[in-house]
C-alpha cells in the first residue's frame, strides 16, 4: 500500500489501536523511517487529544483513547489541566447533543480555530479584574504546551531507539557489511586525548561506528548507552554482538538521531548469566 493511502482517518484509527497488525506494522515502519510521516502522526495525535477534550469522541473512541493516553496518574492529571483550560475558553453554547452529533460525523469539516486561539480571544474580552484569573489560566496553558512538547519528544526518542534496534539487529548487520566510512573509536578518549570526530552528511541515513574492546574478557553480548554531554536523554541498545575475534563491536545509528556536540558512549559486556561485566567509555564529537 502506498503512503498516499495513509489518510489522517487511518492514522487516527492507528493511534486508537483499531488497525490490524499488518497495517500497524506498516505505519510504525513509516513513522520510524519517514520524517514527514512522523510529523503527520504527531499532528493527528494532537487533534485526537483536543477532540477528547472537546467531547467529540464517540463512546468507543473515548474508551480506546483513555486506554492509550490515561494509563498513569500523571497522564490523567495533565489531561484534567488541559480540559480545565478548554472549559474556561469555551463559549458554552454547544449542548451535549451537539457534541454527540459531532462525534458521529467526525469526517465533516470543523472550524480551524484551535483551543488556544479561543482562549486568547476570551482573555482579550475579559475586564481588568479578571487578570489574576487570566494569569493562572495562561500558566496552565504553558504547562499544557510543555506537556505536548514532552509527549512529542517521547515519540521522537521512541522512534530513534526503535531504529537503532533495527539497524543493529544481527540479521540486518549480516546483510549490510561495514562501509568505507566506518569511524573507529578507542576507549578513554574523553579524558585528555584527542576526540574522534564524526561529520554528518545530509545524504546519509545512518552512520556506523566501530568500538574497540580492550577488556580482559570477551563477551557474546554488549550493552551500549550513548548520550550527549550535559543531557539526560540517551540511546540504548542491549543486544550488540562483537565482530569476529571479539575485539570490536559495530554500532549503527540513524543520522536524524544525532546532533552537534560531544557524546559519551558506555559499552558494557553482558555475562552469560545476564550480569554486567566490564565497562568501557568512549567519546565522540559530532559536527555538521
């Protein structure tokens, strides 16, 4: 099926968990490999959240939405905050019957005015004595925007880790031999030695590193944790196998998951019983 057949209505059903496994896997694959598809999915997800807050979802869609987006107390709290903003910003002219009718005809065009536009229009119409209330509401808006951005970043991080897992799957590595641009890293370069430099190219979808292993023991499996200096976010892969001879490990990474800066890479050998063994640390300077 071509990407053109992936309508927003289908993406909506995908987000609600209402598509067959084959279709779900197809959309997930597009989400991981196509940046425009990722943006579309995130935009449809934001529309879905607003439809929930507006009371436009049918009973079945509402149950599916809550199953996916209100699993924790933190998610429920953020939804309540955003709903309070919507209630304050709404005109109050629509009845419950109107909402139910809209829920049964979601394919019909709806006004493009967003919740946030209505909110600021209402704030402009309020007298001065309501300014303290307005300040509280604006603060809540900021909290809601931060939440939406956090959710979007979570989606992006999930996509990166899924792509890292795919790129480093043993079957994939067998089918993709090391290329001429593999960058070899030795351990300990963060502390005083000259850092290895990786220059990103716009035509590259993935980059490859070779991590030299100089530990006393060799392991059949390694775990890698890679993060940019002074950031908490990390890229994790727990199933890396060594190359022949056990003295180096291939690590392939999606180019869109990297940005300029210094990265620290921790490589841990995993013993046969699953316990952590020796650890090696590497450093990488990414430029563009």
